[in-house]
C-alpha cells in the first residue's frame, strides 16, 4: 500500500537517468507536469511535456508514471537512496521494455 506523502520532486528539479542505450532528462515543471527530453543515445532530441503522478512506495522510493502524447507509457520506480531507476516502458509502436539506470539529480529542493 502506497503511503500518502508530499513528493520529493519540486518544480525546477531535474533527473537524468542513464540507461545503457539512452539518457532521458526529466524536468519537473509543477506538481502535476513534467518535461521529458532524450538528451543522448536512442531517440535523442525527443521531448514532451505531460501530466504525471508520483506515489511514495516507502522512504526514498517513489513511483513516477505518465503517458506521452505519442502514446508511450512510462513507469519509473525511483530508488533515491540507491540512486537507481527501475523502469518499464510500453512504446507507442508496440513492445515492452524493462530498463535499469543510474539517477543523476540536479535541483535545489531535492532531499536525497
């Protein structure tokens, strides 16, 4: 059962997640909107601003999810204590990907 808590993600925070084949950058715009940009690797140059949800799983572990305008769905389990993201992606073109990457955080308000 997820606990109700304030998200550690605040407007202006930025997460780069380094996966083996690409690096997305997530910029928190507000408590309900983020921008995702692929800054390196596969699909570099892709960007989208979407509504998201962040749910606390336990201290330092959050689930972050959204659906992109092209139809892809993204679910990250962000373990801030370990600095690791476990991600599931259903691309718009079909298929299913499971990824693990290193979280690089940038921003002023991050408690991790």
